[in-house]
C-alpha cells in the first residue's frame, strides 16, 4: 500500500555535479510541461496537508517536484558554491555563452518534443486501456452460505435490515487518507450503532504505532518451517493490534508470491512456493483471528513487482498487466489465498495491478467468480490504497470496501464510493442487492470475530473508551483528530499503551529459527564464548567484526521514512509493511555481551570499505591481527513509493549493497584466522564471488530478523539453539539462473506494461529442476549442528483414488435477502447545518439533480447466468479437495551429538504422459512439488516416527477444460527429504 503518489522518485535522470540533467527522464520526455502542471495541480496539497505529520517531516516529493517542474533542479547539501565576482567583459561573454547554450538546449528539447509527439507520446498518456482479456463473471455471489458463518450472517442481516443507505455507504467507504487516526478508517453506521473500523498496516507489526513489537519479516517466518511458531507470531501480532484498538490488521501478505527474486516486496511473504506460503499464511491468520482481530490476505493477486504496479506512480497512466493462464493461477498464485479463505480470513485486499488487462480491484472473474464463488469467501474484499480505478464497475465486480476512501488521487476528497456510491444506488446503477451484500459482508466479519463484545471491544467515543488509542500522524500525545482535514480540533490521540508483553521472546525465537546456516566447514560453528587459542603474541583471542550491517544506524533506528535505507544493521525491508523499531539489538551489541571479556578482545569496525585510506585502522582492528573475523553485509528492497541508493522498490540485481561483496572478499583475503559471513537480506543474494574462498568457513543467511536481530544471531552462533532454519527460496549462482520469468520488467513495453507469465509453473526451484540448473543452495536447504537420517517411509491409503472430487455440495444455508425497494432520495442529502470537513469522504449528496433513473449500460455478460464452479462449495473450495488420500509415516533419527530440530519436507513427483480428457492437452509438471513439511525435535541418539498426509488437491492438477481439479492416472512418487534436491526416501503410489 503506497503512502502517496511519489512523482519525484520516478525522475531518476542522471545528474551532473552542477545539477543539470544529462538526460531527461521518462516523464519529462513523454509529457509536456503543461501535462505535468495539470497533474501536479490535481495532486497538490494545501499548506496543511503538505506536512508528513510525523516528526515534522514533509512529503519529500512535493517540494522536489516543484523544483523539477520549475527548472530549479534538485536540492542537496553543498549545492550553493562561492564564486568570484565576474568582470563586465566576462559577464558579456557569459551572457552570450549562456544564450548560445540556451538556444542549443531549447533546440534539442524542441526537436525531442516533436519526435515524441510524432512517435505517439501523447497517445501513450491519453489513450484509454484496451478491453481486458479477463472473462466477465456476474452478478457478485451473496455471502452467508457456509455453516461456519451462519450465526454471524444472521446477526448481520438483523443489523443491515435497519440500516439506512447512508449507513451502508459509511460501512463500505473509507473516510480518506489521514482523516482519522488509522491508515484506513470507515465511518460509523450511527443509526444501528455499528462503529467506525480502524484498519492498520501491516504484515510484520503495527505501522506508525508506539510501544509495539517489530517482528521478523515474513521471509524469516517462512525460513523457520515451524507451523507452531508461525501461529504464535500471528497470535502475538493480533494481540498487539487488539490492544491498540485495531479492528482489521492488514496482513499477512502472500502476494507477491515471489516469482522474481529481485521483487521489492517478496520479503513480506513467506517464500515462492504455494504450500509454504499457504501454510504460513493460514497459521498466521488463525493466530491473528483467534484473539478477535480481522486478518487481511493480500495482495490479490499476481502483484509481483513494484515497477509500474500502480497508476501514475511511475509516470504511466495505467498499472502493469500481469497476463497469466488459468492453470498457473490456480496451482501457484491462488493456492495461498485458498488456504487463507479455508482458515476463515475476514478480509482480502485486491492489488494495484491489472490481471489479463483488467484491474484486480475491478476484475469480476477474480473477485466474483474465483474468490467468492469457487473459494467460497465469506468476508469482504477491500481495495489496496487507491487500487480502485472505477466506481460502479468495481462494485459490480465484487469490491466491497474502498480504501482509504480517496478515489483516483490522494487526499482530494473525491471518492469512487462515498457519495458516488449513494448516487449509483439511487439511480439504480448499483442494485440494492449489491450494496446490501457489501454492507452485510463487512458487518458479518465484525460479528464473526466477536467485535460486538463490548467487554473486549468497547465502543469508541462518545459512546465508550474504545477505538484506536494511537495516531498514525503524530508521535505527540496531543494532536489533531482529523489531521488531513481543515479541522483544527485537537485531543489526546496517543495514549502510549504498551502492548508488547513478552513478544520479544517470540520475535527472538522466530529470528533464530529463521536463520539459515548454509555453510559450516570444519564445524567451526557453534562458537565458544571463551573464544579459542590466541595467535602468537596475543594475550586474548581477537575477534574482528566488520561491516556497517553489524551495527546500528548512527542517526537513529527510525530515521529513514518507512525504513527506506540500508544504513546500519538490516532488520526489515521498507514500505507500508515496515514498522517503527521500539528497539533494535545489533549484532555488535549481542556479540559484545556474549563473548567473555576475560578471554576475548572484540574489535568492531562498522564500515564497508576495508582497508580504508580515509580512516586507517588501528593495528588491533586490522583483519590480519584477528584470530576470527565476522563479516556482515546486506541487501534491501521495499515498496515502490520510496527509493534508496538507486533501488526503486525492486532490487536492481541480487548482489549485496554497499560493496558488500568486496568487503567480504577483502576480509577473507586479509584475516589471519577463519571468516564467518552473516547476510541480512530481503531474499536470495549471489554468493559466488566469495563463497568458495578457503578462509570463509561459515555462512549464515539471517534474512530480516526484526528487533531481536543480534540476540537471535548470537543464539545460533554460540549454539544456544540448533541451527534449524531452511531456505524458503533457491539461492542461484546468477540472476539469469532463475529464468526469463524471474526477471523484473524495469522499462515499460507499452502504454499498459505487459508481463506475460509464460513460464507457467516453473518458478524458483521448479525452474532450476526443470532446466537442470545447479543452484548454489537449493530450496529447503539448511545445515544443523547435528545430523539426521530418514528411513522406513510407508504409505497408507485413506480414501479411494478417483479422477474428480465429489460434486459440489449444496449450500447448507441460504444467504440473507432484503427488500430491494429504493430509499427516499431525500434521506441522502446533507443534514441541515452539517459542517463538512475539507477532503473528507462523506456518503451524503448536496442535491438530487444528478439522480436520474435510467437503464445502466451494465458490463458485457452481466445478465448471463453463471454456472457455479464445481471446484467450490465451502471456504477454500470443494471440501473433497481437502480429503486426505494418503497417510505417510517416516522415521527420522538423530545420529549426531546433540538435540536438534529436523525439517522433513514432503515432495511429490507427478506422472508423465498425462493427457487432459477434455482438452486433449498434454499435462506436464515440474520434477518436484512441495506438498507438506513438519519440524520436529529429536533427542541425541533418538528417533521419531512422523506422520504426514496428502490431500486430493495435493496430487491433482487444475484442468482448464473441466474447470476442476483432476487427479491423474499413473504412479506418483512421494519423497521425504531435506531439500528440493535431496534424494531422501521415496515410494511410488500407484493407487487403486
């Protein structure tokens, strides 16, 4: 979710030292200055709204954008220089010279302008998107058809029956960015006592919130492969949200899926595998919702890169279109969302991008056909912030709530719902049945999570003391109640409620179990706190720590907006998924307190250029005088509205930031003793520049560990816990190893950038396996401080093997129904003497002149009856898809010298020669597919029998002809191993 339309960052032209552009940016070459002025005026804030609202910082793009369009160039420290006073002759020469340069530049720009116009630049910005290739699916299915939600829908129906149209619009529309205390807010339905809802980021903690935990990121959670820990982190996260008065938590993230290893927001999810993503998402959702907070599965769907993800954010009028086939959608990208719906998730957030040239938040096939019908989703669909690009069309396509309420531009008070939705209902463009279902879904989700319990959820003022007890817009105790408006009213907005409890312990365990040991030559790890034998001439064992990634940012933990810099130790990516650190334990701090100061001398050098000429190292700190060296480096990425060091959301490559490769190589070349490398990164990095260096004996990929970073790392380094993390992604030797589908589209290839997912199922390890590419480290790889063996794999059939699942069951209960009589339009007018706040979204109308009942041009296919999907019938799909067909038992034995945690990974190898019975198409699969995992503790010298199960869906494929999951004939090989490349133990299931 973007914080604002960041125009300045889309102007990445190279700059000379004197600030003259060497080349124009995409925006400057394809748009006239008048176009830029028009867009800027549409987005321009008034003096009040230009403020960033936090720490006195201003929106950085506003001032910079003004300088750009005024021709002043960028501003930076040291820009102004003292010069000698020129003579008269030099003035004349300078004037002539400047005039000549000016004429030349003007001529070049004019020629470029003509070329661009003739080449269609205006067409690029003025042409509407072509019709999408996504099939229509109308009308939107009604919620309230599954037994698990029956009571909640009964209560919701009783409430919605008493609602006015104004109430229903309030429930489904945000009030506008920064209009209330949370990043997303709805207005109350006062007629029936339904409260305003607070929606708050994000997937790894609570954004813009004080006294809360900065948990490890999703990628670190995925690296734990620990289901129980996934749940506990989710529960702690939900507990903190509830303690802060948050109704809807905007997480977890399972999109991006991780198709491209350089994708900017992959770190928010759990890894590029549908089963790993799906299990981690479901466990997180269960944890969050078990304490009564609504979770949000996001971003739906196929939002795989930051470049061009959003209209106008990159200077283009339209977002990128992800073009994806039906089978790939179902077997990869939709799978985690199906598991989320099956877990009972209350909300799903649709994404910014187009899918098959139809915006995700206006795509009826995705929202109506797949999410609500096939997957049986009972909650409400909300838009990502400004991802809604139409009004009536989005409502008909299945969108239930717009966030944050603003329409096509930030903070302009012009919503696509709000009063426009009121108008659309009154003029019959949006049927009463649709607005009733929209409101009912929101209210039912509120009841489903028990938020009507006034003991746990006191109503907000003036009826109670509940609601959010923090402000997203100021860190002061007293602040404006409606920050983004012209209302000067102030109150206590930050109560500084501490909600962390002992969640730091959970964060520490997640970070430790999410640290992956990929190399441990000579069993150099775990370390002794006493160090080792000092080298000749040293009284103590010298340990050198190198790299800024080992220390804290000297300017402060949260100095960079939304954590958008890689300065100091890296513990989070950046963007709306990041949070404020309440504290951060650096590796240097933890190592200093862990090593014995009686026997070890610790030398910390938190710089990234070794050796250095500008600040020569003291002899005691030089690598050549160290008995052991630890080198730290990292790689950051984040959301597209911020940038750092040339990284605009998506990474430019998979190399380490800040010359990390050179730092590690230099330390390895010069250190007297062995070298241990620690990497903090948002995803896979290229290690091949130094991984085979004989001095480098251990490498740990610590991912993004959150606030307990240093302590968790020390737990692993010193063996307080077993090294039990496993890779949630493949580490390739080059970026090209990930295939054409693994590459970010950095430059637009059309008015609507097109990205074809032509690789199908071959993402991450599936591509490596299919192309027989040897990775540096395979998916699922990780070393332990002990050793395990697997044996005695047996299969027990649990149900008959049939090609198709059982027919879709009939809905056990009917959905709520309401009268479809239109309300009196006069009830929608602003009340007399009503005070309107500037830029706030209201449901009311100023007049009834625009209410005209006339036939509405409904989308093509709107009146064509839809057949219900045979893959549906319950939350997550047809319940028979989740029928266990096989029980597997495998013995894991600890053959090492200590207790450890084994990660058993279950893969299937599907049969060859399969032909689809409907289409006649040859059906192929990647060589291996992960279908389950278990993490178990095994005592030294002990053994355990572990049971794992395979469901019908696990061994089926999505038939585009049958529009159902089909279990193929032929032998299916089942393998339990330690990674995607480990032979492990296997057996073939022939079936009955």
